[in-house]
C-alpha cells in the first residue's frame, strides 16, 4: 500500500526515536556546518548583498578620476577639488544630480560641556541625490552654499542626545566651531552616509569651505571630495563613464597645471565602491565555510550509508510486502530532511553564538558591520541550506537502499554480515573527499597564519609601546595660526612635566594612526612640466616628534624650537624619499618646495636639515612610502594628534591629560583618546580577522574529517568482526590486525591527501591578495599541513584498530 507523506513523517520520527545516538550525532554534525555557514552568510549579506538603504540604490554611482601620474599604480584613483566638482555638476547630462561630500569634524558648544562631533561637509544636492528627506525641517538649498550661509542638518541621534528631541529645533541657532549655525532639519534615525562605523552627527554645507582668506572652493589643485551621482532613467553606467571622461579630458586640456594627469573618469556602483576589497575576502571565507558544510554532509551521508546497510533486512521485508523503490527513496529522504531541519534549527542558535564570538574581531574598516545580525534573510538562508543539505547527503543513501537485493540482504543478515561492499566503497570515497577538502582548508589556513605572523613581525619604523594618543581641535575663529603654535608651546611642556612622561609631541598624520595626506612638491634645480609635479606623503610635526615615536634620525638633525616662522623654512625627508628623488646625493642642504597652500612663507623653498627612517603610514603590509615632514610652527595644521610616551601604562595619564587641556581652555574637547599600540592592532585587523575565521573553519574540517574516518573504520571493524575472529583463530596476531586497520585508514587518508594537494595547488592562488610575503604555493606549509593531517588520521584510526585487536576469536566462532 502506498504511504502518504504524513505516514512517511510519522514512520521517520519513530525510526529516529529508536536510534537516539545516531540522531543526536547527525543533528550536531549538521548544526556545526549550518551554524558556521549561516554566521558567515550574515556577514556577506550585511556587507555585500543587502542593497543600500536608499530608494533605487542601484542607480547611485560613485565618481572619481583615474590618476595617470608617472609612477602611480594603474588602478590609483584621485578625489576632486571643488572647482572640478562644480564643472562636473554643471556639464554632465547623465545624472539627475551629483553631490560632493567629505568627512570633517566640529565642536558643539553652548549646550553643556563642549562636544567634538564627527561631521560631513556636503553640497546642497546631497540628500536629494540619495532621495532621503529630513524627518523635521527642510532640505538643503542652493543658496545654502553661498559664503557665510551657516546651515546644518542634525542626525537623529544628536537631536535626541543634545537637544532632547526638541521638535521645534528647525530654525534654531547652535554654536559649531564658535560660529552660529541655523538648524535646517533633522535626518531620520536610519540615515547613515557616508557609511562608516562612526557616522556624522552633523552635515554642513560647502559654504564653510569658502569663508577663509584662500577658500577651498577656489583651489582647483586641492583634491579632497568624494562624489556620488544618481543616473537618469535609461542611462547606463558605461554611458555615464564615457561622458564624465570627456569632461575630464576637457578640464585636463583647460587646466594642465592641476589636471593634466586626470584625463579619465571612474564610475562604479556606489555599493561596490563602499565594499571595496572586503568583497573578495568575504567570498573566500564563504567558500571556505561552504566546504565545511560539505564535509559535514559527507559525514552524515557516511552515517546514513552505514545505517542503511544495517536496515537491509527491514528494507527487504518492506519490498517483499509491496513497497516500491520510489516509496523507499521518499521515506529515506523524509528522514534525511528531518535530520537536516533539526540541524538547521540548532545551527541558527549556534550561528548567533559564533557571531558574538567573531564580531569583536571584525576589522574597523569593514563597511556596514553594525548591520550584521541573524535576521530574516539569514533564517531563510539557514532553512534553504538545511533542505539542500538534507537532499545532498540523503540522496545517495536513499538510492543505495532502493537498489538492495531483498534476497541477498536476508542471506547476509542470516550469516551475521551487516553490509555490502558497495556501501563500503561509497563510504571510503566520502572519507577520501572529506580528507581532500579538509587539506585544502588547512593549507589555506596555514598560508594565512604564516602571512599573519609576517605582518606581526613587520617593523613599522616607530616604537608604538607605551604611547598615549589624543586629538584636540582649536577653533579657527578663536585661535589664529600664531595662537595655535603658542597653545601647543604651553601644553607640551606641561604634559612633559607630568610624572611618568618621557617625551611629548604632536603631529598629523601621526604615523599609522591618522591616514594619509599627499602634497605635491618640487626640488630646486629640477623644473617639472605643468601638472607633473610629484606628490608624496606629508606630516606636520612638533620638534619632539621623532624622539617621542623613536623614529631614527639617519643624517642631519631633527626639528628644534627655533624652526618657527621667524627663522628660515626647513624640511626633513625620510630615507625612501632620498632614495627615490635624490639617489647617490647628500640630501642635507638640498632645497625643496612643498605646495601646501600659501602658509606664512608663501610656499618657500625649504632646506633639508635631516633624513629620518621610513615609517608605515597607512597599513602594515604596504611598502614604506616616500614622505617628508614640515615643522608645525612653520606650517600650522588643524587638530594635530598628541603622542605622549610614558614609562608605564599610558592609560593612567588620560585623566591628567584632560586636566591639562582644560586648564588652558575648558571649551576645547579632547577626542580619539587611545594608544599607538591600539592603532597598530587595528592596522592588522583585516589579516587577523581572515586568519581567525579560516583557521577556525580548517579546525572544524579537521575534526569532521577525523570523525568521518573514525566512523568508517569503526563500522568496518563491526562489519568484519567474524572475519577478524577467523583470522585470529587461524594464527593472526593482534599486531597484524591493528596493522591491517591502520593501513586501511592511512590508505584512505593518503588518497585524500593526494587529491587535496593537487586541488590546493590550483585554488590557493585565490588567496594571493590576502597574503603578505608568503607565496600561494608554499612547500613548507604544504608539508606541515600534510604531516598534521596524517597524524590526525593515524589517531582517528588507532581506536578502531585497537578495538579490532581485542576481538576474542573463540567468542566470535561460538556466535557464528
């Protein structure tokens, strides 16, 4: 009689209740694979797959320019200056609108203690391009870009925390950087753009950049803007790219001094730009965890094959009573799906625990990391993965069960034989496949571990230990450049006098902690064509900077307090700069002009007074850049970072630092207080995260492979108990039996290792971008991983081999 699906379900539940050990083992194995896969899918979904939270976000395009300067990497991109942005905005026809934005910071006063706030300076179309409307008040208008139009949009979070959710806030005046700003509106709680971990609390207009004596809005060579546009209906990305490239070529011809190298536009979907290199790394991790799930499925398939062989008599009886192959396959698949859904339910719980464990290690630069969670999409994925897994590991055992010969199954049962050779071959191939996949994961993990060790041993060029860092911002309205220099001349000696302080300095960018500033320059006696001036990293520092960070002075001298605006302008270069631009020459005494604005000296020729060691300025894995340094008193910059070297725990000085700053000016907030060690730790965040996850997956794969081999050999011992007893009765020694089982286990492992090594040689090239000073095909890693897997395989084989050697031949013969 044909059974209904409901009857199949009831029958499967009864069968699983009869074998609780098998059911629990299977569910736990699947939960491990599905849980890990669902956790990584939640990362991929939040970062890569989920659309941006803007209407028709697929029409949003990030715009930039290709940098074709000599010596610059082919894929280098350059931001825009304000005049270039204005020309792009006026001349394009492919976009309904384009908008500029750049990160900034402001100090909010007049409402309790002064607060330093992350901010963004945006053009008036910014919110309309994104199609996001304020929840209170009005949008920005074109007239808000006019000089002196101090208008601000507040984030929902700032509106709540600083203004108590005042619904009459629109039109009110607030104080930002000692200026009166009119609040235009409040953005919705969900709005976050630019998409960063510390989103802006305030958006101001580019009118603020036009109020200085030399407005940024008139500086065509000062490239600082990111640009986003919304494509017009029917306009393709390729069409927009072609049009913007035409505009770039026109500007390069019209303004060769500043635009000669930028004759091509870059246009890419905004989501792709925001994800950046994270996409490739997440793809590798998702592929790796997918392999773990495949190993789990192979393990469960092996268990089901073993169970199917023991159920041979039952299947024979059912067949004799009229059950067809289709009914047997269906009932077997129902049982597999039950196990898979149970593993999926437990896997979802496990995925939340895995996320809690890995989120603290998520690198700081991973976009949309705050959106990572087990949401509806992850639950749907877990269900889909469960069903697919159930079909994947259930089809083969179901097919084998349906093809059993009933008469043969009954004869084998009557002789005490528990399975057929066909089952053994399938199980053996599953173990070989598990071993091969496990080796691929172990090789990938080994390569990343070796790479990460190389990263940890990178010399950044400075000593990060026991250095407290912090920033403060002196408002330009209250402090002129001369007053800023005087403020730091008072503050730094006071900090140096604190107990436990060894040296104090300030600079920006501060080594690896503050990013990068690139400024063009020229060397005396070496004229360059318009627009071809080289550009390198610049830092502006106080005299004690090199001592505080322990950057060696290789020749000449460091800056001194006499290097101020009343004395001749000077410059210090690093070793890489000297090798690149002054090879074979003595740099000290050469004259270089930096194009850092007008400044006090009207971009003077500066005398090189020293050469210092190279420093990692952006990442630990990038090669040291050519760089040069200017003294703070001769090139004042806003909010340099303090660096305080201490004899003990630098955090113990945090309160004293706040007190000293407040003693000089209580209205100045201190922000980004941390240590230089933390900055170096964050710089290694991406390789650390990748290595941690891939190593965890490789460990799971190793464990599951060992369990699979153990299960196969244990089943072999049970299946061959009669044969083993006969061998021992005929004179075989226990050592011979153990050797036989161990050889079977090592033969399966060796076959998997051979396949795995060949696969690894082909697949590890996809890790090349994630490796540092380690070749994708590394013989040492291959050898170590192979030895490890062989050792684990030997351990997994030892217990079944020992059990086989303990078989009592007399008891076996009596039972037979």
